[in-house]
């Protein structure tokens, strides 16, 4: 049977204005079939759905079916290149464990059984409502993602908070970009990464802090390789990563000594007369206090703390002092730390004090992780109100209510709990029902055993995913089958603030629905569908997002519609209505922020933030003598491997089993042999891994790639106090022969 027909049938059965509408216009709701506006034999361009680089990919349609994919040679981001995940992006859609119907756990047998959407929705509503009636409206929570479209995130955040009366919702962006969000907001006045990818090619000095783009952002790294200025590349990473090997200077600092080192660099730059006083005086506040604060971070002190040789430190200072266009880039080695916000701000401070921001080839540049973490930072309605507004500000609430056409009383005045607080709320009985969308925290959240124990305490767990086999799905009471990238429409925002479109080029299997349609169904079933009547299609929702962006730093009211985005190869915010006529030709394809030195605080000035470094939660001891670092393994593996593990081509590009990187000296002392096994234990758990002996890690440190299910058994739940981002990259472990 034609799957789309069966969908229409059940949709018609379930009465209600929305469902009738869905049944009438299936294509535009991502209900499975290729929208009519795509010619059956054509080349369809769309943005990649893995990492935040946002490469343009061309999907080749034959007889209305996606048959292959090639990188878009004209796309301003990737210029015809793609990494293995991008090339293989269609393969995971056809995996045999795709969900084709909702699954409900039978209370008698404990097994997950297929049910209709009507049953799934009535179960969702009756059990979630029941929890709210028994334990109050805030006893529900959701955990979402940076991997669904901006339209979907905004609808979910609005539905849950304004429609269902919930308050607590967060996403895996907390695991990833929360630090950058808070750091930018406090320092620059808005969460605004200032760069454009051309900056990779225009710098004469690039400094990567806790960032391994060779593996995690390979196409950004290709842009670095195109830099014609023979740039100096400095890498601050405890490991000799693929990126560090390609650097002109690798500072293999001790794990989590970044803040001390960055303050030391600031002090030495001040000593070297490298401060751009004119810029600092005109555009910043707090420099004098900062200069006084860092004075005690002498080269001797910081080299000792960071385990660096003085000549390497001096060389780094000279490169920054003498560089004409210095750019600073950071990723998870910074964000996933116990003092990560101040560390990110220490990087921002270096760019500000040396005037390296707002000009080509400069910037304090946080590289994003997931394809749409930037969308979630602006529109998920999680830490800020839609469009980067402030939940606690009555004017902002009134404004958003007016734009959405909803009563202002529906907008909560309080902020949601952060991810870790929501989980702690399960222990205290405050959170009883959890809805998990497009994230797999049963593998990816820190301190896994504790996480899994908490799941058992829930009254009701709903998981919305592509696959029935993920660690989360297996534990759900109800699974909602979602359409994935390539099976739906919407937009993503990449690392350089570029909004790109994705398209529906492949039918979703069985009764799987786009997340957008699922949220609309929930709204309808909950009885609040009327509040979201304007959110008819993803593109209609995009028009609402435009209005929400108006007047904000992220204003993109100048973008007409999806077609406009498509024709332009994506458009970076800001792009205000009328701006297209005023932009110089050189800036229509890419733009950076702060060219005029004006920042987003009310006084137009950027701020220096700083604070004394503090020790890690779990230093090594005699019993647990090694520091465990975790992160990405290969360019072919994506997070919990639910998608990348489906491709035979990608599987051939990474080791099948978990492996531990260990220095030859340590391996020798412990009698470990390459290819043999090692038991790795922390205070919270233990695992077995294959031994990979390599000098890329320093003695006393070991490394596990995060893509294998066991890794987070070991990690230690410590959080940055400002961003509440987990510190995945530091805990103490013991090693033993099994
Ligand atoms: N292939 C692939 N690409 C991806 C992803 C993926 O899963 N697979 N995920 C995407 C996502 S969501 C993200 S967030 C990004 C992550 O991108 P990256 O942050 O570049 O990747 P990681 O390997 O997590 O961490 C980077 C480096 O931080 C270093 N590090 C550890 N501790 C410290 C420290 O104390 N100080 C410093 N300076 N460095 C430290 C690690 O050794 C590691 O090399 O990648 C994105 N791209
Ligand atoms: N030890 C350690 N742990 C880490 C990290 C680390 O460096 N070290 N990094 C952290 C970081 S930066 C991140 S971002 C997280 C990532 O952690 P997760 O978000 O848990 O990882 P993913 O595997 O990307 O999970 C996405 C899920 O969504 C599903 N999915 C994909 N597309 C769609 C869709 O369109 N709709 C729906 N409904 N579902 C979809 C996938 O099948 C998958 O199950 O991991 C964190 N965990
Ligand atoms: S670099 Fe990122 S966006 Fe580009 S193809 Fe690879 S995964 Fe996709
Ligand atoms: Mo991430």
C-alpha cells in the first residue's frame, strides 16, 4: 500500500480541524511524499543534517526518489566538498530499524507494541495530563535537541510552555553550546558568533582552543587549508590531535589549565604592548580592572600550571602580538569544562584587547556542534524567550504574545530548569513525565548509571526518534516515529549564522511523521491547536520566526521565503528588511558582525569578564591516577552512532569496538599491549576497551571517543555554574588488565 495513503486514512479518522487539514495537503506537512513542487527528475539542493558546518548537498531525484547525493559545487560554505557523513547522509534513512508506527509499552507484557497515532496521542494526552493533575502543571519536562529544524524547535517550545502549561524543557544544546551562549551574551550583549567562514582563509594567525576541526568540522578545516597567507596555526589541546599535528605550534597544556593559561597570555600581551588602546577605549568596558586582575598570572606561574615550556608560551604571545589578523576559535575542549563560561570569555577578552574582532580574518569565534544548535540557541524557547528575548521582562513577553496572537498570561514568567536540574527534579519527585525528542541521553548524558536510575523513577517516558533501537527508545513507555533529515522541510542555522533550507526528498517510512507534524498533532490532541493555527506548515512557521526576529540582533526579516534562501545558498543573520538593497556586493554572500565596533549591550560596549580559576571536581588520586578525556573519534562517527552506524561505508572507516588511547610509557608500566584489552574504572562505573598505544596522549592522560555506549558510565557530573554545561572532558580513572 502507498504509505502516504494509509497516513491520510488514519488522519481523516481522527477528527479535528488540523487533521482534516493535514489529510488534505499532505505534501507540505512532511507526511511522506516528495512535495509536488520538486520535479521528479531533478537536482535538489539542501543543507547537511549532521554538523554545524552546514554544507550544501545536492540530492539527485529519479522518478521522484532520492537516488544519490553530491556536494554542491556552488554553495558558499563547502565549495563542492563534503565529509564522509555528508556523502552518506541518505543511507541511514533506509535502515531496517526505522520506526514505522508509534509503539506503546504493554503494561502486562512489558513489550513495545505498534499502535495507531490516534491511540498514541490519546495515551500521550491522558497520561501527561494525569501527571499534571496529580502533581501540578510543572511536573512534566522535555529534553530536545539541536538537530531538528528551527521551525520545529520553536513550535515545541511554544506548544509545551504556552499550550500545555509546562515550564521545564531543555535540550542537548546544554551539553554542547550553553557555554558559548552565556559567554557571548554576557560579554557582547547577545549570543552572536561574529565570524564568517571566509575568516578561516583571511587570518594570518589562527588559534584553536579545545577544538579538533580535522575530525569534528572537516570542511571548516578544508577552508583553513585554502588560506593563501601561510598562516600560523596554534592549537591548545592536551592531545596531539590531527589538527595539532597540522599546526605550526601545539601547546599541549594540562587538561583544564586553559583559564590560567589564557589569563597568562593576556598579561604577557599587556607587557608586550600589544593592547589596541584605541579600540579598547572606544568599544569596551572593564579593561583596566581586567589588566590589574591578570597581572599576577606571570609566565612562570602559568607555564608551571599548564605544563608548558617557556619558549612555546613566548612564541604564542609573539604570534598574537604581531599578527595582523588573528582569529580565535574554540569548541568543546573549552565549553565542556567546570569553569567554561569564564574560559570562553578569557578567549573573547584576548580578541577584544588586541582589537581582533569585526575585521576580516579575526574574531572570538565559537564553532557550533550540531546542524541546528544555533537555531536552538535563538528559538527553542529554552533559556531565552523566542528570538533571544528575556522571559523575565514583561515587555518581551507582551511583544512575543502579540506576535504569536496568544494571551500574554500563557507565557511563563519564570525560567525553565536547566538539564541537570530537570534530572535532579526526577529524584525529588517534582518531574514525573518526560518527553525526549531527537536526542539519546541514555548514551550521551554524563554519569550514565545515575541517569538510567532516574529514568526508572518516571511515571511516563515518551521518546520521539527515527529508530526503535536507540538506548533511549528501548526504555520508553511510548515511542513516536519521526521523519528525519531529507524527509521534511524547514531551516537550520549553521556556525556562521547562515540560515539554510532542508527539503523533503524521500518518503518517511510507514506512518512516521515530521517532528513538526507530531507537535501539531499533540497540540490538537491536547486541545490547544487553535493557539497554533498559524503554524500550518514549516514555511508558515518561518514567517512567524521572521516576525519574532524583527528588531533583534538576529533580525532576518529581509529573507522572503525558502526559495530566497535556496537561491542564495543560505543567508546569514542579520538580514533586515530592506538591507539587501543597501549591502555592498561583497557582503551579500557573507558577512561578519561588529565591523563598526558596536556591540549589543545597551551602551554599545563589550565587557571584560574574569574570575579566579578553581580546581576540578575530581583530581587524580593514588587510586584513580589517570585523567580521562573524551571527545570525537573519527569524521565518520556521529555522537551515539544511531545514524552513522547504519552505513557500511562509514562503519569501514572507524573501529567497531571501543578503544582507549594511552601513552606508551603508561601502557608499558601497566603491561598493556596494543590490541589487547584494558579495564577502565571511575568512581561511578567501569568498562572494557581495546588498547590503542599512542603518544598523541600525554603520560597520565587517556582518551575515549564518545561514540560508544559505555563511555559515559565513567564521566563525572560536574557543571559550569553559569552555563550549567557538563564537564565531559575531565574525570579521574584507574586502569587495569582485565
Ligand atoms: N565526526 C563528527 N563530527 C562532529 C561531531 C561528531 O559526533 N562526529 N559532533 C559535532 C558536535 S555536536 C560538536 S559539539 C563538535 C565538537 O567538536 P570538537 O570540540 O572539536 O570535538 P571534541 O573531540 O569533543 O573536543 C575537542 C578537543 O578538546 C580537547 N580537550 C579535552 N580537554 C581539554 C582541555 O582541558 N583543554 C583544551 N584546550 N582542550 C581539551 C580534546 O582533546 C579534543 O581534541 O563536533 C561536531 N562535529
Ligand atoms: N563523554 C562525552 N559525552 C558527550 C560529549 C563528549 O564530548 N563526551 N559530547 C556531548 C555533545 S557536544 C553532544 S551535542 C551530545 C549529543 O548527544 P545526543 O543528542 O544524545 O546524540 P545523537 O546521537 O546525535 O542523538 C540524536 C538522536 O536523534 C535521532 N534523530 C536524528 N534526527 C532526528 C529527527 O529529525 N527527529 C527526531 N525526532 N529524531 C532524530 C537520532 O536517531 C538519535 O537517536 O553528546 C554529548 N555527550
Ligand atoms: S562537514 Fe558537517 S555539514 Fe559538511 S558534510 Fe560533513 S557533517 Fe555535513
Ligand atoms: Mo555538541
